[in-house]
């Protein structure tokens, strides 16, 4: 039986949207390709990133199932590692420097000469960038289990369902980033300021999730 409380599900959806709106390596990949090769390339880049995330979701679900079958010590280790990772991300984003980082990278992408890239290469680039990035796996292991109710019997299945929901919700957000690339190219300064504030909001949210994970008795709660 899979048990996911309604308020937890709504919080998960809202958090997922905010996280996907927050500029990061995935957003930079989407926007950079959209600026260089057009909106379609940006959308394909987002689909490649989503496909790569599915690999981590299923791999992490298998890992969660294995941990459930081993020991409480393994759960404790996962809990504290996940909490430390979320807190580190939150502090880094909360105190990020305005006018640099992601905004500067997008400005550089906007200044680069426009070129038509192979859509297959763009898709595979997004896919392998995520599959080969261990931070993506760590994120899913730290973030998703917090929204699974303790009474859930099949936690691995609940993990997969939430992970799939996270990825499906990310598709329209990624497409919006690709569509917004032309607007962003004309307003780099405004984009840098907006990204800075998004980083702060998401950083505070990450710190909250990290503290919640650190002070819970069950890391899957």
C-alpha cells in the first residue's frame, strides 16, 4: 500500500516547481541551447535532462528499498548525509552573490555566436550530464523520502511515483525556460536580479528541508 498525505503531496508539487524555477546547471543548459540554437533546442535540452533524472529516480528507489531491508544505522547515515547536503545547498544559495554565477553564465551564452546544433546531440548532452552527475542522485535521496508517509508499506514504489511526478512537473517549467530565452537575452540585468532572489527563496527552503530531515526520527517520514 502506498500512502501519501494530501498536504504532503501539495507541498511536494509546490517545492518541485520552485526548485525547477530556481536557476542551476540544468536551467543554464536549457537557456544556453535556446539562445544559441533556438527555442526548439532549449525544449529538447529540457527533455534530455528529464530523461537523465528518471535514471536516478529508479536507481535511488532501488537503493531506498535496499536500505529499508538492512539496518537502522543505514537509515541514520542517509538521514544525516541528506540533511547536511540540503543545508549546504541552502546556505550557498541563500548567500549567493548578486550579479554573478548563473546570471553571468547566461549573459555569456547570449553573447556567443548563434549556431544550429544537432537536436540529438543536445538531448544526449542533457541526458548524460544528469546521469553522470552524482549530485542529482544525492538530491533525490535527500529530498523525496521526506514526503513519504511513515505508514507507507511500499516505500520504494512511493519513491518512484513521487520521482515521476517531480519529473513530469519539471517538463512544462523547462519548456518555459526555453521559451523565455529570447526575453532573457534582451534583459540580462533583470534576469540576474531575479535569479538572485530566486536563489534566496530556494535557499531558505532547502535549509528548512535540511532541518526537518535532521530532526525527524525516520528519514523516510
